[in-house]
């Protein structure tokens, strides 16, 4: 009967495309991976992988074998992990991914509390605004802001984030407050040049999503520059509320047109589909849900 290690080696070879890459992924010597494949082929009595100096491709029999055993091997991994979880506290390395601006202000307090509560866990935080591939990156859990595509991930919805129009008290004192999005044509607006549709802001008007064209004398590709420009009274800005909450709390900017805000953008914690979350992931999700309050963002 084939060993689980041999089956794991075969799966890695097919998914990585070479014995060398498979050995690197598994953290095993190349000779060990090669021997596992040879033993597995001897056991089943058929060549499973066509080997060349540069590439290893599954044979027709190998492709069929791969599709049959992959779910079974994953079930074995899950069963092992679940059994281990029942007898141990969270430990090891928790690899997290999160958006650049969101994590330092909102996620770090949760991480600090989590590490104090579970000292056997180390946390590796990777900040990126890109939709990272969990399987390729080795991350256990990611936070994503935005509507989700069918990505083969399982998720927990943490809330939804508002997008608002905001300006400085000095600006409002000089130019007044718009009471309807259509009035923005008479206002100076600070726009982001890197947007897909620069100078177009979305609102909910009469129950429907509507695009409103805006313009002004100052444009930039940096959101931080937009915040600074609005704070200095150069015009109105449009931004996720969570990114400017510290400016609102400090009284440096104020929001307007709250009744016309677009549909809030969802935020999820995601992990690989079909995998039972480990103890370290489950406990972090529990704490995240309890501490990350997004009802005012």
C-alpha cells in the first residue's frame, strides 16, 4: 500500500511541474521526492509522470490518478489537523495577508491581543492591496476589501465599509455644503488620477447607483495627497470612511451627502476552500469578529 508521503510527492510534482519544484514546496530532498514517485509507480504498476530534464508532466493515467487521490489526501490532512487541534492550543506561525492602509490602524490591535493570549503563535503579516493567491503565497488567512469573485476560497464576512464625500471646515465656511450629488458640479473636488474612471464618483440616488462627474484644480495619484489637499481646503474628497476616520475624529474634516452614499463595500476574512481552519486560524477569526467593529465605518 502506498505511503501518504509518496502520494503527497506525486501531487506536488503534478502541481509544480517538476521534481525540483515539488521538493522545494515539500521541504524534502530531491532524491527523496524522486524515490517516492518511483515507489508509487511501482506500486500502481504504471508510469504516472513523464519526466524530462526541464519538465515533469502527468501521463494520461497520472492525470486520472491525480484527480482521484487529491481529495482523499486533503481529507487525511484535515483529519490529522483536526485531531491535533483537539489536544493542543494554537501554536506555530500564523501567516496573514491584509490591505496596506487597513492593517496598521485596525488589524494590529487585534494581532497584539491575539499574540498576548496565545504566546506559542508567531504572526507573519504580509501587506498588499492585490488579491493574493493563498495557495501560491502560503498565507493561512487574508483580509480582502471588495466584492468577491468565485476564487475557491471560504470566507467570513466581517462587515461593510462606507465611502464618503468629505471636506474641511474652512472649505465649507467658504463654499457651503452640497445637499445633493448634482451640486458637486459647482464645487471644487480633489480627484485621483489613477482611478479607472478619474473624476467620476458613485452615489445612490433615488434608490439606484448613479455616476456623477466632478472636477477641480488639484489632481493626484496618491490618496494620502488627497487627504492632505482636502485638509488644506483645496476641495472636497471621496474616500473610504475608514481611511479618514482619524481626520474626522480630530475635527480636521467633516462628511457630507451621507444620504446618498453608495453601497458599502464588504470586507471578508478568507481561507482555502475545503480546509478545516486550524486552531490558530479559528481563534484568530473569533477574536477578529469580537474586536473588529466596523458598524461605524
